[in-house]
C-alpha cells in the first residue's frame, strides 16, 4: 500500500511504499547486521554468509543438523516444579508457564538418541530460549538419566552447552546439579563410554564449572563466549582491561582449555569421525 504527495504543480512527487513483511521471514545478523531470509540462513546451517557469525539455535535444530535422520526424545516427562515457592519480580511457577508456552520446550535441556554416520549417539542439548538455558534440577536429572542410558547401552554421550548458568529460582538445588552431573560423568568415564562436550554461545556460570569442561574432548563453535563469570564482572573486579577476544573460543583454544573449534557446517562430519575413532581405538 502506498501514498504520494504532490510537491508543486507538475509531476514532481515524493512516493513512499509501506510493505508488511511476515514475521519469521527475514533475519538480521547480530554481528555485521547483514539482512537475508530465514530460508537462506537455514540452508547455510544458521551461519551468516557474510561474516560467518554462528546464530544461536535450539536443541532440535542441532538434532536435525547432527543425526542421520530419525531420533528419539528421552525423559520429556520430567518437569520443573516451584517447590520453593520462589518469587522475585514474578513467581517461579508463572515463569515456567510462560517458558513452556513460549518455547514449546519442556525445559532448558532436551535429550535425544539417534545415529550419526550410522553409529549410535545420545545428545543432551541446551536451549537458551528456556529461561536463559539455566541449569535447574530437571537439567541435572536429565543429564543423570542420559548417563545411565549411555552406560546401559554403551552409547557415546554428547552435551551441547548453551547456558547463562545455574537457575537462581531453585536456589541451592540448582547448585547441587554441578556435583550431581560431575559425579554421573565420572561413572560414565569408569564405564569407558566416550563423552564429548560441545560449547556454544554462551556457555557460562555453573555449567562451565561442571559438565561443560569435563569432556573426554572439549570443543566449541567459533567465537562462542565461554567462562564462569562474564567479562564485564571480571573487569570490574580486577580493575584491569581484558585481552582482546577474552573468553571467546579462540582465546580458550590458545590457552589450552579447548581441544579444537569446529564450524557448524563441519559438525556432523567431525562427530562421525570421532565416533569412528573411539569405536576403533584398539586398532588405531
């Protein structure tokens, strides 16, 4: 729909057209601000075709990218509960109701079992859209049950971290998940089942301080923010400027905290290669 305004006698006009774009049609890169269609973004593995920025994606997007085809969701019946009757600006129960309705997710982590390169793999992937990917009791319990499943079936395990840290609405119960998940991963190690930790933007707080850094292999997407406290908090605490690229994947790789960085386009192939290597480690 358009309109025009005559400036003076004659044919000179100023014209303006108003175009309504459907929601979800366009995407603007948060780094270089280039705009392109969501279809183009999806076809490029949710990576900006101009600056290679990796857009944040959810657990099911990773499942679709990594698994050969079909996958089975596990432990979806476990739900968070406001057992402390916690209230800040709003009560926790209302926050959960909004998160369930808005995201169509059951919590901040989803667990799925499928095959990659025709080899079995169990993946627990976090969703930042669900209360900031915060780690609560359900996140810890799903990881715990996923470990039990992997030990029982001798299936390699992978966690895709994307989190702001522990869920404050569950107080000490959320902090207990750090010890719980670390203990379960120790059981996985004793059973000689491989565990891959894949860190994406952002991986912070109690998640970094527990299961995210305990992989047999720790790797990350390019330029992902990874750390315990955020760079702003650290800078204000130590009263010093931080090195360029501090807490990004490349900085952590240079300082020995990561084994490698993998572009999302190469993620499935890389995981398939790792599964092959761990399966045939006796012969290599």
